[in-house]
C-alpha cells in the first residue's frame, strides 16, 4: 500500500472528524476545521491517504512544495506508473499547525486506529515540519498527554524535548499535558537530523509499497 499526504480540503472534514472521534474525546466542529484550513496565512492542515496504486498525478503540485530531501524522494517512492482514483484513496490520518509570531504550534496529529503502526503518523509529523518551514517558524511546539508514551517517543525522535506541563489540560479526565519544544529548526544540526530521519522513513514506506 502507498501512503501519501496532501492539503486538507473541506470535503475531507467528515472523514477527519470520524478519525478524530476515535482518537480524541473533545472533537472540533466542522466549522472550526473550515476556518482553520481557510486561514492559509498562519495555518496548515494536511491529510494522509492510502492507495493500492501510486498516488494520483493531481498530488504532484503539493509534493513539489516539499523542501529539500522530502521533495527529492517523493518521486522515488511514488513512481507515476498508474493513477489511483480519488475514491480509492481514503483519508487515514490528519495533522495541522498554527503559526504564532515565529513559533509553529502543532494542534493535532491522528491516525485511523486500523492504520496505526505503519509510519503514517511519522509521515504527517514530517510534513508538518515542512509546513513550519513554509510559514517561517523558528521552533515547533506541541502538547501531548503525559500518559501517551508512544507519541512522546516519536516527538523525541524528531527533536522535541519536554519543557514543562499544563496541569489538568485535558478536560475529559483532567490529565496533565506535557509541553514539548524543538531546538531551532533552521539550525544545521536539526536539518541534518531531519534528513536522516526522512531517509529511514521513506525506506520504510517504500518497502511497504
């Protein structure tokens, strides 16, 4: 199977909400998503899709916006030998971020529970890092449940480090949130780390495809 990412469209919102309802206890309204994806000055939202065939050609312009190594490797993993129809590429995950001054705040990453463990969450996170670059962010931050060790390991892998907690941040059970930050993402050390992580991720995705 092929997994790929494209910008979230309004038609994707019901599918995103279905995944959200299985992942979070306080889902957003459809109007909130519409407002977010229309705010292209300071927001970026993407969906991950799955396909039995290489991604459709209509995704090429989005892929071309990926910077550096990401854009170079897309064509290697997803050769345009045949085209999948949009109806055959269901949404299996999504993610988004906001820009506040020069800080990108990841608002959500979620993957369909039936598709977890395949690198989709990492693909979305890597895409959000590119979105942070596009928006001119210098660092990236997020909150994650203190009990969500799987997500924390992924974030640490991508250079996020704990920087405090928000007490009783989650309203469903009063759980604390761990605040995590990256080092400056324009630093050569971070870019080198990101390039190496993407090589491993793309090798994994290519093997699955």
